[in-house]
C-alpha cells in the first residue's frame, strides 16, 4: 500500500492575514502584537497604520504566508489600514 501525501493548503482568511500582519508589524515596531492591535483599534475599526511600515513588512509577509502581493496593484487606500490590506490580500488569495 502506498500513501500519497498531498500538501496542505492554508486558507488565508482576512482574520488570519490580519494576525500575520500584526505579528510582523509588532516585531518591526518593537510592540506586542495584542497591544498594537488595541492601539490601532482605538484609532478606528480598520486599524489605520503608516503605509510605509506596512510596505516594510511585505517581503516578510510573503515569506511567512507564501502569498504574492502585486505591489504595483496596491492602492493608497489598501496600504492605509491593516483591515483594508488583509481584505485585498484575502480576495487575491482566493483567485
């Protein structure tokens, strides 16, 4: 009998992507991801963030998730909040 292992495919939901982004931003900003999330949520439901910080973690994000994010397609609004970024990436991953 032969067992064939098929690679598991992670389903990248918006919530899962937000978690990865919060972890990576927390590391970049030397802040606990939970504290960072609370601080950003205090600023608004979409967790507004400096788009340059988000851009700084893109390579690490790709490495951590295996998701390719087409930089040229990222709009200013997409990079202004963690939720908008996660929403965009989860839609791209579902394609």
